[in-house]
C-alpha cells in the first residue's frame, strides 16, 4: 500500500474539505439544535458526486475507489457527522448492495437515481427485537406467487423520513432460520408503508432517524435481491463494507475535534502563556494525534483491502471498533482542553462528543465487533 495519496485522491479530499467548510459549517449548530435535515445541502453533495462515489459510471456514479470514499467521508465528518451518515448509508449500504447483488433491471431502475442523488436510500435491518441478533427477524415476507406480502416493524432507520428506496430484510421461511431471510427493494410511497415520528436523538440530530411499519405491503417478485434465502448473507456482506464508512465517519469526528482543540490550545492563555505550552495539554494533544493517525491507518487498510478485492471483513471490523473508540476518547479530551467553553455549543466539541457515541453503536456495537474480529482470528488460526 502506497501511503502517498495520488493527485486524484488529494483533489477529492480537498473538494470534500472545501464543501464541508463552506457549505456545511455555517448552519451545523442550528441543524443540530432543531434536528433539521439539510435536503438542499445533500443535493449539493450529490452534484459533487458524493452520494454515489463507488458506483460505476454506467449507472450514474463517480466510479471511484473505496479510499476516495473514506477520504471524503473523513472531511465531511469533521464538520457535520449528520450529513456524513446520510452519505454513508446511501454509498456503503444501499448503492453498493444493489450494485453488487442486484439484477440489471434493479440497477437501472434504482441504482442510477440513487447514485446521481436524485433520491436517497435507507437500509432496514434492525427491529425492536432484532438489533445485534440480526437473525431474529420478525418482519415477514409471505410468498404469494408473483409477489410477497410484507408485514413488520423496523427501527433506528437512518434516512427513513426522506428516502425513496428501502432495502428491507424480512423472514420468508422461519423454519430455515437465517437461511429463510430475504432482502427486498421497497419504494417508500407504496401502500402500507408508514413512517414513525422522528427520533429525538442525543447526537447526529441533523439526520432523519425513524421507525418504519409495513402493513400488507405488496412487493413484486422482481424486487427480491438474489436467490430465495439470500437476505441474511446479503445483509452481512453489505454491512462489512458499511463498517468502513462508519469507521471513516468516526475518524472524521475525532480529527475534527482534535483540530479544534489544537487551535484553541494555541490561542487560549493561562498563566501568561498559551495552554499548548503546558505539559498537561501537550500530553493530551500528543495522545490524540497518535490515536487518530493509528485509526486512519486502519481505515485506509480496510479500504485498500476492499479495493484489491481481498477479504476485508476483519479489517473493516477492526477499523470500525478502533476508530469509534478513538472518536469517543478524543472528543471527551477535546471538551476537557476547552474547559468550560467545551460545554458550550458554539465551540462545536460538545456536539462532536455527542455525535461520536453513535459510532460505537450502529452497524454493530463495539462488543459485536470484538466477536467478529475474534472469529476471524480463530478461523485463520485454525
């Protein structure tokens, strides 16, 4: 792996950085305060190609590699993790899932508008009783010949209130367990699809998170992804890539908080000198910078493995686990360096601390990632 970024990668990083600082930063505190989803800014992100970065050009995407995607995700996340998670779900889960496993008809009908940002997607796996245990799907898809009848409830769904395309996991053959689960492409305005109220969250408050209920929703047979019973494997394969996006989001949150803490430490004076000259603060800055750089290398490693078409599940889980824990630790330290100002919204770091916590929870908690990592290690050892 070459650690020197190509000219193209540097241009992508700069484009994301410029957009985040010029477009996302001005209203980010207000969006967090009022739980406002920035549809107009997401459209601008789409115009720059950020909503279908890894989708092939024939389907309206940018045709870029995973490293390009994580570079852009880090820069967007430094400023606004809510916009970043919308970008992550559309890229890593919805677009990638359809591109890798969808039929040509599904790609033409759904992937192209998703990649162009003409609509957004959502990934519906979690349920009230099927969070970490994704095999325990209570949402059912009854096979009725030429269509399926979908019933159930999904919760914690990012983009639910504004997405037009849902990827839904549901149980068709309960007697088969995980092998009886199917994945479906469902349009959000179909009869029987009902949205819950927007969740009042601690962090990433600018993203739209809701529950979704299905009541006798007719899903055409051609909207099933893969063979009968492929749904659980589809979800797990898709989440492997999704964890790289979340790791990049966590990395960006950490890096953004560190940059603010560093700037504050060089400007704020105590005992007649900038606090950055005090050893206690220097130790914090050194540890923050070191952990962030280590997280960045893990994220880049996972992206590189994926781009080489090599097995990357171990590295995506490692990156997600470590980067999310670094994000939580660094943001707490950033608040501490700011002192009382760190507790005030206008200094941003308290929001970053709240945003960081979710990266330890979604797409598999830290405990789940440790289980995944240990299983990979034991398989390699055996």
